[in-house]
């Protein structure tokens, strides 16, 4: 019986099971022979033979002592983690639940922006009057359990304020594409989101999700606030993709010293 899937093994289906184990192992990222030994639990001789078969069939390719799917782009040193992570975004249910929700909301919004516009960094032309000052606000989370993906909607008055800079706090989600933001989804609304991408449980405890620097056009401006309801809602998800309850002390948005 296969130790991985529990399927009864006989001479007729053993080859297919062996090949499926290998193909599944290299599906997400390239693997070394040693890694495949541990993952598939095949004998060294059997694994070596199956790998040769798959290479001959052009199902997989061996490069630099790594086995990968044929047609899978090679991971460069500088972009290895980014390429791997972005690929997993499209296949991981937990990430899709959070970040892909933003995609759907953004695509259906009045602005009509697509997901690529939402994610891609862009330079905006000069619009409106110059700001007369700025302040920073920290988005913090407290006493959370197993936080894997988050989305926070922040209301701010665009006639009084302008978003100047957004940086990840690193508690959950750090750097594109696992930390994203949008000011184009709806008027007076800033959307922030972040997610883990590894097959591991979420983070627990307290920490900083993001820091936002706002510029202001008038001294008498309102401070931005977290919005819990509405079409673009604030939500927290755990490792299983289940909603985490948000109360008054879970999320705070407070003025801090400008970084």
C-alpha cells in the first residue's frame, strides 16, 4: 500500500503511482534527488529509474542537479522566491480567499480597474494642490490567532488628504505580491492586504500590518478610519481560510512618528 495516498499497489499500477508521486513533488518547485527520496519514499534505484523515464518522455527536465516540470521557468537567484510565491498565489486556496477577493471587488468597482492595475506599481501624474504637511499612521493588530491573510479598508477624505507612502509592517505579508494596496478601488478608500504563502499556520500574537504616510491639504483635516462594513470590507482569515472575529481592540489605526 502506498504510504502517501493509501492506494493498493500492484504490478499494473505501480509505475503510474511512482510517476504521479514524482510529478506531484516537482509541481510546485524544482526538487533535488534527495528531496524526492524523502517525499516519494521510493527506493533510490526505483526513483532513479523513474526519473530517467520521465526525462526521456520530456515530462520533467534535469538542470543543475534539480528536477523540474518541462516548460516551468527557471528560478533565478534574484527572483527565485518571488516567482515561486506568485505561482503559489494562483493555486493556494487560502490566498485566493483573501487576495483574489480583492481582485473581484476591484474589477467590479465603479473605477473599472483590473487586477493587474491594482497590483502593478505605477507612477501617477501630478494632480491637485501640493500638500502642506504629512503624518504617518500605523495599522496594528492585537491578540490574533493563526492569521494567514488579511484585508483592511481605510476611509479617508481625498479632498483633505493624499496617500504619499505605504510600507508593509511585516507581521503577515511583506513585499509584492504578498503585500498589496489600492487607492483606485473606490473614492475616499484605501485598501491594504497581505498574506503568507508557505504551507504553514498563520502568525499569532500582536504586530504591525502596515504604515501609511498621508499628506494633507488643510490643517483642519479628519483622521483616516478603519471601515468594517460596506462593499469593500475589512476581514481576517486563518490558515484554513476561515474568518477570524474582529472586535474593537483587534485592529487599530493610530498616528505615529513619520518614518
